[in-house]
């Protein structure tokens, strides 16, 4: 009897943790969430046909009323049933202790205070301010030699802060970090007009390293001036993930060689690709600046490069979306022009036939 009671209470708690979660509507952008009208034809809640939606305000609390189809949570409001997208929800603090949170770790991060911070223009404005400080400091140092030592402290700090803003933003929001030039949100022209200044800022961000390099060697005679080694580290950072993916696809999936040995080799290959270029940069920078200073400059450069590559990746993704949309429009125009073309024939039976696009023949007279 005791075992049965224990089993009953465990099952009851399990059901409560699965089907009675409370959530808060928490859109990152806007003040409301569009929820779909839902129905339950079987054991799962599904979006009703025809599709209808209702907007609910930010901050409204909902309670799950059962399993839903896809990445949705089903809930009831004013006697009707709806489904809310999980990506727009935050796990409510009103849930009893022990209630299971079904939201993914990425969703939880996006709906944190840091996620909401990156869903504003503030990080982008901070990057622009830091860029302005770098430019102002550089031009002052170029005109006044006594300002060079201060510039060699201010510029790296600003560059490092920019990189931290970009790296943390990507870790919290992922690809949504570049929401302010998203094609789906602002349309073709809105996205295009936003990505142009975005690309200009990324190009300027790359050029700030050249500014820093100029100041590092400002007191060195022209015939002895060297260069900071950046390219080997950049190649390693850009190549380490593609190498990892290629190994996993070819060796582990295609050839079928899996297990601890294969994973160890993959890990070693990843580290080898990552650190080989960094080691070359350390060696070259040590030769130009001395061992200690060369190591510090290289470590700083790598951190800065990570942020720069994230920003550059964002520009590439946005541009690819714009190009894809242009190609789809062109393909649609070509398809319509092909379908619109007609060639007329007079058959042996005396009737007139028309051949439209894609060789479909039909009688017109």
C-alpha cells in the first residue's frame, strides 16, 4: 500500500511539472505577442485551421494546459484556447519549486536581463561611442607625440570593450544579435539601408588595428619599422570550425569511424588548427616587440579578432539574405516571362494551337 501511495504522489508531481508550467509573455521586441488560436483534435494541441491569431500584452502570465504540437505552449484565456511560441516566453517565477522548465537554454538566455539589453540599440550606440574615442585618440596622438603613451592604453581598452560587447552579445542572442538589420523585420530596403553603415563600422573596426599598429611603431625609425602579425591568427580562428565540421562530416558520418579515439583526434585537430596560427603570430610579434610585449599584443589581437569575425559574420549573413531575396525576385520574373511567352501553330485539322512556357500545348481556336 505504501509503495502504491509513493508511486501515486510521484506520478502526480510528474504530471504537475509537465503540464502546469506557468510562463510570462516576454517579447524581446514590441509590447505584445501574436498567439495562434488552438484546437485539440487528439492528444496534442495544434494550430486551428484556418489560422487565426490574437495579440496578448507583454507581461501577461499563462499556464500550460497540455502538450502542444511543435515549439509551442498551449494555454486557455477567456474560455478560448491558444498557442504561444516558446521563443517568446519566460519561465514564470510563480512556478512551484521543482516545476520543470521546458524552455531551451538559449531561450532562457535570450529572455534574461542581458538579453533584453542586447535587444535595444544601446550596445550598438556603445560600439559607435568607443569607435569615436579610438578615432579621436588616434588623431590626437598622431599630431602630438606626448599623447602616444596614453593612446596606447586608451585604444586597446576601447578595442577590447568593443570585442567583449560583440562576443557576449553573440553568446546571449546568437544570430538575433543583428536584429536591427534583419530582413524579415525591416524588409528589403530597410535591411539594405541598415547593413551599409553596419558594414562600414565593421571595416572601420578592422582598420582600428592598423591605427594601433601605427602607434606601436611610432618611435621606431622608418627603415626599422615592422608590422604586427595578425593574419596567421585570423586564418586559424576562421578555419578551426570548418576543419572540425569537415572532419565530423567526412570521418565520423561518411566513413563511420566514431568513438573515443576518433573524438580525441578531432579535438587535437581543432586545437592544432586554432593554435598553430596563433603561435606563428606570437613568434613574429615577439621578434618585433620582445617576448613579453609580443605575447600580450597577440592575446589582445586574438580577443579582438573574435569580436571582429562575429561582426563580419553578421554582415555576411545579412547580405546573403538580401542577395537571396533579389535572386528569388529575379527567378520569379524569369518564370513569369517564360510562362507568358506563346507560340501559335495551325494544326492539320485546321485548329489553332498555342504553346506556352515549358512546352504545354493547348487548342485556342
